[in-house]
C-alpha cells in the first residue's frame, strides 16, 4: 500500500496506474478527476459516520467485490455499493 499524504490528486492517479492499484478515498473530487484520468479503479467511501472503524467496515464491504472493482468508480456507503 502506498501512502502519499499531501500529494496532488493527479500524482496519486499516476502512481495507481504505474502500480495497477485501486485508489480508496473519501475525497469526492477524485470521482470527477477519475473520469478523465482513468485510474485502474476508484473506491469512493461515502459513510455518514467518518470515524475510522466505520470507514474500515465500509472498505471491507467494497473489497468483497475483489477483481470486479478494477476499471470502475465504485461508491460505497453503509448500505449501498454502486
């Protein structure tokens, strides 16, 4: 896993492309950028409760989709994956 706190969004997308990694974020601006920059995949977390345990639970729900996450922007809430 790469941690690039403070890096520009475009730089993070490029790193994701180079390493063929899916980006996991709560930053909805990535959703707009990902449409034109096309990372290998994007998981956009939209939980109402932003505490770490709830974010982790939301990520684990999304990861159950496995390889199907590649090539898509996936929005995940406590109740919906779309």
